[in-house]
C-alpha cells in the first residue's frame, strides 16, 4: 500500500512538473505575445523577439539609422543565442527528470530539484525577452517611439478591417 501511494504521488508530481514546465500555447499569457517561434534549421523552434524584429522590418517608416539597425540586430542575435542555450539546458533537464522518474525507485528529491531548475530556466528566458524588448525600445528616439505607436495603431485597424472582411466572406460562403 505504501509503495502504491509512493508511486501515485511520484506520478502526480511528474505530471504536475510537466504541465507547469511546458510553455503556454499560442493563445497563452504573455509568453507568446513578445516571443515568436519560427522554424529554424532542421525544423527546430527558434525564439525571436517580435518587437525588435518589427522595428527592423519597419526601419524605413521609423527612419532608423545604420547604428540603430546594428544595435537592434545585436540585441536580437544575443537574445536568440542565449535562448538556444537555455532551450538546450531545459531539454537536458527534462531528460534527466524523466530518467529519474523512470527508475524502479524514483528519486523524488532529485525530481524536485530538476523541476525547479526547469522553471528557473523558463523564467530566465522570459526575463531575457523582456530585457531585449526594453533595450530595443530604448534604442529608438522619442519621435521614433511615437511613430511606432502610430504604426501599431494603423496595423491594428487594418487587421480589424481585414478580419471583418473575411468574416463577411465566410458568411456569404455559408449561405
């Protein structure tokens, strides 16, 4: 009976650890709002800072200087480089956790440590993303920041118009 309860508790901890250690889905809270996942080489997910990427795409509208472009590219590349390292560390920690829990006699203390390590790595990634977004925003002048807000507003309005148009078109198709 004790063994059964021990295994039950272990599996509950393991399941809880995996639920809380996974990144939120596309429509989740803040995580995917600032970070974009793109398919990199060999089909692996690659993290990117959306805001900085948007600034670079809008370089002409924002009148970015060559120096600002270089700074933004450095911010973006540094973030991506660090994110790759943290992703690898997270994968290794998850593998270690699985290995620990698959043993005939699981080491629950070690499992707790691994779960905390995974959570800390995910927190570090999110904080690094916020730092990169802040650095990118602070690279812009006040005028560029104002222009950026205007561009965002225009894009949002265009998106809403396009979405309404798509909804009307779908309704026509249904009738």
